[in-house]
């Protein structure tokens, strides 16, 4: 049973989301590309799993410079995914099961094949002339030194206009000029059109980058040569809050829809403003700090080692920092990141243990959790060993730039095998048949290296399994309000490999205790943790990913436990359990 009543307000706060990269989920017609009919045929599975809402990556018409994040028509579905019949059927099927559908809204930029761009290019004095960010070059070079997220200058010259246009991402993704009210109106029209079609909200792509400093200053910081340049002038730009407030009043008045913003580079302070519970610009913010744990000074391709206590500290910082002020969106994986299991866990020896550890950490945090397709079966990185198998523009640009500079190919590939976005874009693994049951054709991107080993089928047969534990934890989260909304209180364990926190309410509390490592760990003496256990022995466990356990004295590799603590009187006046 879904927890969400139809049209209830703020349904997203108690919902567990599941993110679907439609190209890779399930191919119903055998052309090798996942499609809407494929998603529809798996709604029963998602319902069985217990998720309440789906976030679908872009399905709009697109030339695929960045797999759908370069939209050429917001009012059409890319025919490889199906048409409106298939879309409406999927939406209906989800709603029949009381599940919600959130779509991607990509309006920081459009494809350079969008008719607005063509018109802007060819007719500067026409209605779309000012739809994009056009600037004169400086001394026969680009207007400034900003660098695209995908490498190289963020400016592209067009001889038709004798000007450069800005692209914070690929050259095929031109940034829209939000200063122009006509652009903003077009965006609101798109939103309203999809709301009328019946969708339940948007996940808004890089929405914190829509306002640029229109003086376009050089970024004069001393930076690693491969780092993105210019961010202080377009991340959280001068008019961002004005635009979001206008968007709320023009396009987001319906109480039943949600607006979740993706905001790379946002700090706790930024998010306390952007999704402030009173200001309500955005309902929740997807921020990236946890994903930057293994980034060095040069950014994502400059990989650094991270320590378990840093992971714990980041979660603590965000859970505590947003408390009472803003609504968190929590995730460990998405289509832009390596698989969390391969990154923060151990995808070989302790695949089950570490995948369930991450499941518990995700689902025990307050806020809205997002599970990424395949995460629930413990899919590891795709780990392709040839550059030709990588189809992501960012990965290919990185390969091109670095090998051209003379960096050894083996080193470049090692980095790519760890960090490429394609690690998490390989097809969903359904069963043991060829192509793991994803398609009867040839998959658009190769199957992950270990596709035969891990699948929904094999995980459903085993007990316990990653999949069964996800299902159990999703159900537990529905029963236990404290998991969803309890007040987060960090607990000192005296051991940097052990992460513990309470989820407190007025009368009772849960205690979460997690071993973040592949070695057994003892819970320290004289710690905060011991005081929770001292009175009357260990409290009752309501979850443990191990069936036999010596917790709390000693935790096996990645062992993860939830205890129910008796309520302390001192909590009586604490009203903040509504996060
Ligand atoms: O994945 C990244 C770089 O490879 C991130 O910097 C990512 O680009 C950033 O988080 C913004 O992501 C979103 O917008 C991009 C798109 O490529 C991503 O897939 C999307 O999630 C541009 O639309
Ligand atoms: Ca297909």
C-alpha cells in the first residue's frame, strides 16, 4: 500500500523516489533502447519494491549531445521512447497504483538544434535574438576565461553573428538568457503544459545556474588547470532567488506538484535559502557535496582518496545543517556519478553487506531519498575497459583532452573506469538471459562487465539479498516516522570507522549504528555510544543487515543496525521532530 493519499499536499516529503534513466531501464520493442512502454511494464516491480514516486530523466526530443539534456523540443517526446499514448499509459498506470511521476526540466540551456537557437543565430533582431547569451569576443578570443563543466572554453564562436554564445556544458547546449522575460515565460508555459498533462512535479536541472553575472568577469582565482572556471559568476547568481520566486508564483501554484532543484556547488547555507520551508522557492535541493568527497583540487577527474569519517561528517553536516530550515533530498547514486556501491562500498567481497549498509544510510536519513535504478540489486560500476564503449560527452572530452596533452592512456583509462558517468548508465540487469533481459536487440550501450552475476532475478531468489533488504528498509521507513522525519542527533562512537546517530522524536528515538568499512570494528569505550547501551544492556534491534551479530560490542564488515531506544524525559519539550 502506498502511503501517499491522492493529491495530498507535500506528498514528496514522505515519499521514497526511484530514479529511472529511461534509455537503460527496459527495452520493450527490441531496438536496444529503453522506452516508456518498458518502464510501464515494470511498474508492478516498482510497486512491489515499495517506492512511491519516479523521477524520469529527460525524454524530450533531443539530438543527444548529452543524452537528452540538450532539448530540441519541450513539447515532444523523443520517438525512441515512444509517443504520448505510451506516456499517458505510463502516467495512468503509476497513478492507479498511487505512485507519482516527476519529470526532468532542463531549462538552463537548450540544444543548439532548438528552433529558438536557430532563430537567435539567424535573426538577431527577431523575437528569439536575445534568447541566449551572446557576447563579443575580446582580443580575437572568447569573452572571458570561463570553462565548461565538460572541459574547454564555455564560449563558442558563430560567424553568422560574429559573436560567441555561452555553454556551461557541451557546445550543443546553449545557455538560455534568463534576463529576458520572454524566455522565462516560455519556461513557465512548458511547465504548465506538462502539469496539465498530469505530471506531479519537476526535478530541475542545474537550476542554481540560471542567473549569470552579466558583466561576465574573468575568473581570476588560481585554479588547477582542469578545474571548471567561472563558477562564482553563475552558481547561485545575482538574480537566482528572484527567478525562483517568480517561477513559484507563475508556474508552481498547484499545491500537489513538487519542484526539486538540482544545485551543484550549493552549500548548506545556500540550500537553507533555496529550499527554505517558509520561503518555498524550491521544495528540496539535490546538492552534490557528498559526491565531491573523492574530488581533488582539479575537480571530478582529479581523484583523491576519501576516509570513512569524512563520509559520516558530510552526512552529519547536511542533516544537522538543514534541520528545521529546509527539506533534504538524499541520494548516493545518479546518472552523473559512478555507482555508489563501487565508490563508497566494496563491490566484490562485501557486495551484499556494503550495498545494504548504503541502503540503510540512505533510508535512515531525514528528507526525501532517491534510489537510482539498479542500486536496489547492488549493481556495480559498468567498468568498460575500452574508450570506444564510453558514450558520455564528458568522458570522451576528458579522454581527448588528456591524451592529447600526452598523459599515458592507461592512466586516463584508469581514471575513467573509476569516475565515468557511463559506469551508472549501463542497462538494468533483470535476469540471467542474454543482455540480462534488458533487450532482445543490441543494447545502445554495452552491458556492465558483471551483468551476468547480478540481477533482479538472482536477487529475488536469495534471502537475504540486497534487493530484499531494500524492500524491507523501504517498508520500515514507511512504518517509522522517525526514519523519515526524526531529529538527527550525531552520536560519538570513539571509532572513526563507526558512524552512529539518533533519530529522535518527543517520546522515543532510534539509534543507527553503521560500520563504514570492510574490517570488523569495536565500539569504543568512554564514548557517547556506550552511554546509550549501558542502562540495561543493548536495546532491541529493529533492523540488522546481518542475521547473526555481535553488535553493539563488535560490528562485522559493513554491519548496519537500527535500535529502538526508550524515550528520555528530556526530549518532551522538543517539538522539532517534524524536521
Ligand atoms: O556530471 C557532471 C560532470 O560530468 C556534473 O558536473 C554534472 O554536469 C552536473 O551535476 C549537472 O548535471 C546535470 O546537468 C548536465 C547533465 O549533463 C547532467 O546529466 C545533469 O544531471 C547538463 O544538463
Ligand atoms: Ca526500445
